[in-house]
């Protein structure tokens, strides 16, 4: 979500190799001053003052979220160890910890008193706003002006998803999550049904399964309806309409939530959807008593039949505004470079190499390891199940990733929407009234 500016003039091409299994690559632009001036018409202040790295001993202070018992902590440590062997002039002083509230507060405190590290892996959503406000990060645009290969492996949709709330991109991500439609493909095959690709095919599947005693959609409207809340509003309103924070209920949001009643009237949900919880409905799907379940990438690891279960894109709604392939999900953290490192020629190059070591395709492949969303176009790993492969294909084919509504409005206001879905689905409460109630509470709590 954000950026700034800075380029480089190199008199000679960089010879430093680019790190940890990511191949050899010059890390800085090899344009001469004359070439830059002919292309841009003038030389920027950054181009006039930048220096090639000296190879002098450098101590790089780093902080990441891969500390404590985080499953990625060993991978992070391994990459750091290899990095230092390949760059003997760079010493890493790392202070990675578990990402609890105390740690977040300590990061903000360090930035406020000028004690920020050279490289920080941190959140990119509203959680980062306090730290972003100190204006101590270099923007992605400025880094890439000096180092064109920076974040070269990272997918555009992944970079877009970590744009800070002020609209500027600063961080480079590694992994994230997605939400998608799980389908028991063997049930679809049994009833000669195609997997749903649009609203009409979804309706056909719902009616066919209902007629044959199969629950079409495993969902607890009482407990966890929020996956459907997000996709119905996103596809009805489109990405621009979905990501706004309005004062009053938009017509598209209302239409999206009214679809709950449409689906319920079709018999799409379990008969006891108002009283059962999410683990119960999840088991219905695993036991083949339900044909579909909308859930997150974390659900994949608990599915037992990985041979006959697949993940597909959300089929859509009638007259949808969202582009096919738009996914609820994304990434909410990434690696930043601070101005403290950038303003030191030796640390600048070391910091760029360090971030690229952790965000190149080879590193992301290790962090991803078949789970969730990867920031790069990763390769299948040996022994991946058909289900895992379908999840990888789904994530790689996504046209864009959009964060869910609760990343934009107050959590208590969002709870109002979740708690009211049963009433909307039965017609006891209008979707417009429910949304207005939530937005009024959001305005009150965020003013």
C-alpha cells in the first residue's frame, strides 16, 4: 500500500551476488549518469549522491515476526545463516519475537524514539499505521528505482495486497491466506454435475443436491457465516464498492446480504443451520453429507479425503460487478527497509540483499510449503495431494486479493452483521437495517 523516492548512479556494475538460493543478480541499476539524464532529462538528488557498496563490514539490525514458536522461525533462521555465509562482510543482529500486543507496542516505541532496526518484518494493514506515521520507511518505488530486481519474483497481486492504508507500497510479503469454495468432487461426479463456475451452475448444483438428500452448502449461519458475507458483498458490489467504508448501507451491500435469504429459500444450508456451530458443519462436509463449503486455506489441512476434494473460485452472483477470479484473502505483513539503513550506502545494499534473500522465489517456496497463499509463483512440492494442488492453482489464478470487511470496520460493528445473518436469511430483519446498525456503531466507535 505505499511508497516514496530514490535512485542510484553506478559508475561500475555491481558484482555482488544476490543471495540465498535466489540466483546471481546485480542488486543495483547499472545505468550511468549520462544514460539516466538522457532518459529522464535530469539527475535526481539521490542519483547524484548514491555510492556503490564498498564491501566494508556491516552490522545489519533486523526484526521479524518469525520468532518464538512460529512455524516459520526455523526457516527464517536457516536463510539468515546461509545469507551470512554468502555475505561474510554482513553480520546480522536479529531480534525476532512472537507477534503479541506487547511486541507491537515495543516496535512502535522504538520507532518513536529513533531506535528502529534496519529491516523490519511487520504488518501492512491498519496495525502498522502508528509506525508508518513516523515516515521512517523507504517506499518500494524508490528501492526499485535503485535496485530494479527488488521484489522481482513477487506477484503483482501480492504486492498490491500489502499496500499500506495510505495507498503507498513499502513492504515485500512472503505468504498469506485465501478463502475459496471447497467441493466434494466425487458427489458432483455422482450426480453428473459440473463444478460451479457461475451463479446458474451454482443454483443447478444446489437444487440437484437438495433433491437427492445431500446438503448443498455446509454453513452455520448462527456461528460462522462470514465467508459468505464477504463473497456475496464483494461480488455484488465489486471491489471498489466492497472496500469502501460508507456511512449508510449501499444498495449493493444490501443486495449481497439479501442473497442469504435466496439461498436459504432454495434449501442450500443445513436444516439446523441456525443452531449448529462451524465445527459441526465442517464435519458434515468432510463426511460427504454436504457438497460444498466456503472456507479459508487453513481448512485444507483438516480435510481427510484429499483425493476427491478440490478448491474452486467463488462461482459468483447474478449481475455481479466483481471480476471473476477476485478472491477474499491476501497478505497482511512484509519486509520493510528503514531510512536509517537506506541512508548508509553499505547498509543500504546489505538491507536490499537481506530482504531479497527472504522474499525471492526459493525462500517463499520454503515459507509456503504448500500452505495458504504464496507471494511468488511457487512450484508444486513433491507429494502434494490433488486438493493441495487445486489450492495452489486457485491462488495462482486469482486476478486480485481483497481483504475482508473486518479489516476496514470496527470489530464490534462487524459482529453486528455476523449476528444478524440468521434474521436476514429468514426475512425477520432487512439487510439494509442490519448494515445501517453496524455502520452507525462503526462511526460511533471510530470517531
